[in-house]
């Protein structure tokens, strides 16, 4: 596991990190030489050989970045990502790994406008390529994105800073055809800072808050991309309402059998409990994405 960047509060933003080996139960430092500048609100994906960090900001000053870096744990070195053709500087965006490229989508400034643009980054060529915005969701920040194996599903998020009633809509981006298809609205209220996971045949969405954080949720739903339909999750035994965005409050992961979520916040309390959600067997059968 590789940890990098973030803020401990105030105006201090880190550009260091560490690697944790569960086999040896040991930590080793990640170097800062040639690393990106310190930041929070960035994204990080694993390519199979490298961690790619991109975007982010240095707090509420609307100082967003369009820089990033690739960390190779084998050589313990950093290489900067090119800014030529890169997206506009942003934070609160999403990033997924397609198997060969990283797709960055959405995001924006701390209290400024959001984007509905996306770009592919090819680490082998160190190049950026814009993806289509035709039919894309409205501009979003603090949304979620999952990769199905051939498509990226965007859902939720706020269109503007502290939007009290965010949209409960999203979109499916087909990498092969460079086209978007809208998702149905479904049973959930629009929200930010929620969790999302891909089971192999469906997307799970759970928790989060409305845009001005006056309401927190502990409900969820399952999205079947093939039929473009939603199914409500049971809330029996669910955690109390909370924000659970992976990059902000707590980790939410798919194990291959269950979704695990740890911690989270309701604006007043930070939690240290862990919950698992068992998906109905209907959504465990693999469907070609």
C-alpha cells in the first residue's frame, strides 16, 4: 500500500509518502526527490507498475494544480507527468485506470465552477488526449467514478460550490466509441462524498451528504449498467449516515465478494467502525461490461 500527499490541517501540504508491506508489517519512505509539489484533493491510481498522482490543490485559496507525477516503487523514483495538453487545473475530480491509460474527469476549484471535461493520460507516451463532452453529465465535483473493464460510470457530485440539492444523475462513458449514455435518476437523492464500487456486473453507491452538508445519508443503491436500472440496498444494519468518499474521509473497497467501508464523518464525529455489505447474488454473476 502506498500513501502520498495530503494535509494535516492548516496550510501545510505534504509531498512525501510511505510504502507499507503487509507481508513484513513494515513501512518504507517514498522519496520527495522529483515528487510533485505537496497537495490535497488529488487523485492517485495504480497502473500495475506505477502510482500516478495528478491534480489537487493547496486548500481554500483556489490554488488548483494540473501537475502530477508517476512513482515507480521498484526503482523508488518519480517522473513528472507532462503539462502539455493536460486538463485545466482542478481538484475534487475522479480518476480511473483503463489498463493502459488514466482517465481524469470533472472536478474544479475550491469554490469556483466545476468541469464536465475529461482527458486520457498515456504514461507510456506521456501524452494527454481529451475525451468527448457530447452527452456527458453536467459539470461535477466530489462525484464518484468506477471502471467496468470497458466503460467509466460517473455518478453524483455537485454542479456548483455547496449545492444544496445535487443532481442524482450520471453518465456511462464508452472508451471504445468515445460516447456517453445517461444513467437513470434512480432511488437515491443526489449527493457528494459518497462511496462507489464495481462488483464485476453492477455499481454500488452508498452514503454521502448533500452539497451544503446539512444532510447525511446511510442509504444506497445498485446500478445495473446493462439494463440501466437501479435497485435499492437494504438499510437494515447499515452504518449511521456519513460521508465516505474514499479520497476524503475513509476507504471503501470491493473484496470480490463484499463491499467494506471504514470510518467516515457526519460533520461532527469521525467514526472508526468497519462495515461490510453483502451484494445479492443477482449482482454477483459476471456480465460482459
